[in-house]
C-alpha cells in the first residue's frame, strides 16, 4: 500500500529548546555582557582572600620561605618582640621583611575584611589615599576590602536564598497545580495565612531570641520567600496538566511522578528561569535592607547594608555611601539586564531569526 | 468582467515578512456583486492577502497595486484608509469570540460603526442596530442587542459579526474562514445567510477558505493559492470541472478516499470494545452556600452502548460539546464512569485513573491519538524519548539499544525514517510539520502494540492534502495489524471514508447508530439528516 512519504526535512541540525533559548540569549549583547561581567565579579569575590588580605602571600625571610596565609606565625619569627601573631601592617615588621635579601609578596589590597590599620596616617574615617584607595569606614577598615567581601556575602546569600526559595516554590506549586482540587484549595488557604504573617516583626523577635547569624537569616527569609514563585508554577502546572501530551502519557500508564518530572516540569520552568535574576536581586536587596536596620548579619561581618548605614551616620564621608551605592547599583543593574535578556530569550512569541 | 469595470483590481501584490516573501505577485479582480473564493492550505498566504488589502498586515512590507474603483488602496494615506476600512470594505473574521469586544454589548458595537460611518445619532443607531441584527436572522434582535458576546452562541456571534460588517453597507465584504470555527450544522446556515445578504445588497464578497465544499456552494469564481502564488483562477464550474494546475488537481483529489476491509469478522468474534449504558458526569460548582457542601452534576455522556469488533472502525460523530471526547477519555480509563465497559474482554479496575497492575496491562491494549499535533507532543522531549515512552513504562527491562530498535521500527511503520530526517531520533517536535507530528503521535501509540486505537479528531487540525495522507496511513495500519479504531470526528466525510459503524451523538446522548451506509444514506433522526445535509455531500 503506497503512502506518500512526508516531505524530507532540510534542517541539518537539531537544537533542544533550551539550547535555542541560549542562542537567543546570546544575541542580546547587553544581557550577555552583563552575565560575563557578573560572573567575573563573582569569581573575583570568591577568590577575595587572594586579592585582599592583611597577610602576604609569600614571605622570604633570612633564607626561609613562609606562607602566612596558611599558617599563623608569631611576631618573633620575623624579629619582633612578642609571641602574638604578626601584624604585617606594622612598619617595623614591613621594614624587617624588606631588609637585605628578604622579601614579601603582598596581595593587591593589603587589608582583610576586618583588618584595622593601627598604623594609619589619617583619622577614621579616612578619605581616599594611596594606602586606602577608597578610604576607610568609621572604624578604620579599608573600603575596597569591605566592598569586595560585602559583595561576596551578598551574592552568596542571594544565591542560597534564591535556590532554596525556587526549590520550595517549584515543589509547592507543582503539588498544587498537578493535583488540583482539594489539595490545591487547602494549600492556597495555607499560603494566604502564611503570607499574612508579619515578616519583619518575626525577624525582630527572632533576632532578640537567637544570636544573629547568616544561617538564621537564611532560614527565616526562606520561610517566606517561596510563595510568589509557587503561584506561577501552580498556574503553569494547571495549564500544562490538561494538555494532550500529558493525557497521552496518562493513557500510556506513566506514573504521576514521571509525568511531573519528565513532562510537565520541563515545560513549566519558563517563569522560574525568567524570575531567577530578579529574585536574586530582591534577595540581595532584602539582606542589605535588614543589615541597614541592624537586623541582619552579626556585627563584624562585611556587609553592604552596614556600610550604607555608616554612610548615613557619616554624611561627610562621601566615599562610604557613594562607593557602596555604586556597588549595589551595578550589581542590581547587571542582574536586571540578565533578567530582561532571559525573559526575551524564553518568550515563546519571539521567533528564531 | 462586469461592463462597469472591476470593483477591486489587485495587480502584482507582493507581501514580505522580513526577507520572507509570503505573497508573490498575486493579481485578481472582483467585479461588483461578485462572489470570489480564495482557496488554499494554511500558510498559503490567503489571509495575509486579504489583510494587506486593508493594510492591516502588521509589519509586513506590501507592494503592488490594489485599485478599489480606480483608487489605489496601497497608496492612500492612513486617514483615507480608515475611511475605507469598515466603510467600502468590511471584514468578517474566523473566530467571532475574539473579534468582538467582550466588554461591549453587540448592539453598542454595531452602533459604534453606524455612528462613525453614517453619523447617526444615538437613538437612531440603536434602532438601526436592531434592524441589522434582525436582518441576520438573530431571534429577538431587540433583546440580543443588549447581550454581551459571551451570552450568545457561536452561530449568533458570527451573525452579529456579519451585522457589524454590513452596518456601513460595504461594497466589498472580506470573509476570512467565516464558518471554520462553527459546528457543521451551523456552517450551512451562515453561508446561506451570506448568500442571501449578498443578493439583497449587491455587494461583492471575497471568501477565504480551505473548504472546497463551501466554494462549490457559494462562489461564482475561485482563485487557488499555493505558497503565496495564485496558481489558477476562473469560474468555479470551470476550475472544478477541468482543473489546469497540478496543485488544484491535488486539492480536488484530497477528499478522503474509502479503502478499508469490508469483510465482516466471523460471527461470534469477541469484541475489542464493548460498553453498555456508559455514563460520565462532571462535578460543577453550585451557587451560594449549598456549593460549600455539595457539587452539582453535568452529565457529559449517558446511556452510551457500543460494540467494536477486531479490525473494524467505529465512528463517533457529533458537534463540539456532544460528549464524544468525554466518551473517548472514559474508554481510555482517564475518567471515572458508570455503566459497564470492557476492553479486550477486561474492565478497568476502579478507580480507572490509578495505574494498578491490572490497569497497566489494559493500557497496553488501548492507545490514543489526539487532534492537535502541536499540543500532543511535549516540546522538550526528543523523538526518541516521546516514542520510547511506552517502552519505558511497559517494558522497563529493555536496554537502551533494544528500546531504540523498537522506536525505529515504530517510526518506520508510520513512514518516518532516518533517511529523510538525518538525526531523526534526536530531533524535537518543533522541527516537524503538522502531518509529521501526527505520525509521531501514531508511532507513540503503536509502539506498545495496542489492539484498539482511539482517534480523537486525528485529522481536524490538518490541511486537506495532509489529512488524506494520514487517513491513508491509518487505513494501511488497520489492514496490516488488524487494529480496531474508535474514530471521533465532526467530519462526515472522514466517517464515510473510514468507519464501518457509526454512532451519532448530541448533548451526551446517542441519537442513532448502525452500519455506516445505513446511517449516512438513510438517516432516521432529524439531527443526523441535518448533519449529513450540511456536510455538503452531493
């Protein structure tokens, strides 16, 4: 029985939908460059210890090689008077380390996140100088080091909060949307009750009960951060579960877990991926806000919010508020540009050109 | 050509989207009072031709000439063009639900045009709108004028659209698939209405359609379009009587052909599918406080009894909302149902939706092919994953290589091979056309070697030429494998080509059933008579 064969396809390559989305994303120059710059910044901040540290990378002292970053040496090692750990910013030690054939390789910025320079020439907070490129804060800590480590804390916190919130949001949204009916109804009412809890009061109460820490903050913010996303995932699941390919899978006898995992979930991720950068910038911003109010990370942790609060208290020290503001704006802008590009890349109405 | 010269003279019309030319050099004329049909498959550029006459084609580049009584529509200023749109040329769209404003009553929408184009006052408009609605045969036009679009039935909405188009007494009416979104029995009525109105007003009509039956019934002249090129035009009788172009001949021959085994199985053969007094209800919310504790019932199917023998096809025909798709889902064990149902001598273990071992065995025996090939394949799975799904579920012990062999065999059976599509197994559904996707859906169903295939409008979303190919494939598979089909469709022609037995459904009830010849040639029920009549079979 001859059946006319379907016309042969001309397209030689086969690209998966996610690969096509990536190609579309790459065509958006602004988004692509934002991604590149953001990644570079994150990598630099992850290696912050090698960029900004109050201990030298390598010290060659009287024929012996020392690695101060890996091991703490007492001052006596380098000809000092005490058994205390060496302060490499001490002019006396610096002079010993550069005398004769001795040498020391310092990091680009010779201050750590909490380093106080007891030998600073300027009063605190100090305006930008050759020693402190962006000045110091009101405790005498170097601003560049503060910003670098503060950026790292913000980004890591943002990533963790986004990840937890996204996973929780997908799971709850998937359960509501896939099973629908009474499950959905019960979950929706729970979300309404949960969402009406005063988040900020809870944070204040908990910060009074427990000693503040990043993990406590992460848990508290995660408890409330998943609800927005779960609504979107729920809507996608509600729409996708009644499409024909899901019915066909049911007719084949595919289990519910497999239907969710293989069929519905991959087709419901568009809002999740689109919101990722925006969720992350929201997470960074909420950490900054809490730090600004003094409800955030424990004292001594480098943080952008705390720097902003210092800037508010020291209005004359423009370098504190301006530089922190710049770091925040750049971070949020990069994330927003990436988000815009991602949204366009995943927009089903935009055809491949 | 009419002695007074053509009403509309389109010369060398080109339409580009970016670098892609969708209409290349179309030239045609419409005389005053003439009914011209523009025929072609989806994507042939017929709708965009009509839209570019009104310069509504979005960001398309349009070149050429379109002379309306000597005035070039493509050269008019935007301001003059607004006068032409809805004035000298009016348009009726395919889907009246989306073409009407949901927030305005239809009376208001018609009045708006009268106000704009004829400068009538408010009271005059309201009266004229009611008269127009009355002209289109809407019952109780005075009351209907105050209805919102969602309060009207599909046919009434299309009538309201036509009333709107006629409000400005246009010289030319562009009707873009005006009946495609409607049920079969309504199509004839709307078409008759258009004919009547055309006779009364003497306007010219450009009918855009893919349905050759409509052309035969309605048009004076026909123009055939293939991929943006007008390949043939002329009087309907001439073109259809002696088609000159190969494509026209192909379209003409695309009517479904019957090619099935007519020999009945030996008496006493156990049926593949047997149901008696099948009943499916959907819960509906009740208003008020009662709704908190009780649910209402909507009866989607009741009292359906049927039997299907091996190697035979049972056609289920009916309009949208008649319960035919619900029936299919009950048979597939995807819905709870009442009454008795046996597939291959075995019933679904309640609840039918649960994948208990007994039900899993049954799922291998009954498979499904859906209507819309675009939503029936997950866009994020490859061909191998889609077609191999059944093997993963029912023969999980198969190795990857064995599964691939089975997938390739199933694809070969539906006429898809590596030779035509390099890297076939790794491709994604979006790279295939509608007909090819439908083949993939058939392969997915065939790989578990079912005895019964439920075909839910398998060809309704396809173009006529593709439809014929898919039907041929289904006929061949039935002969080779002795498959039984439960064929659900609204298309009487498809039933005639495929089915041995027929079941006519309306509003959840089975009106009539019996052998195909008997039901279609000598319909007993008035509804069936109307259905067969409006299918336009000569």
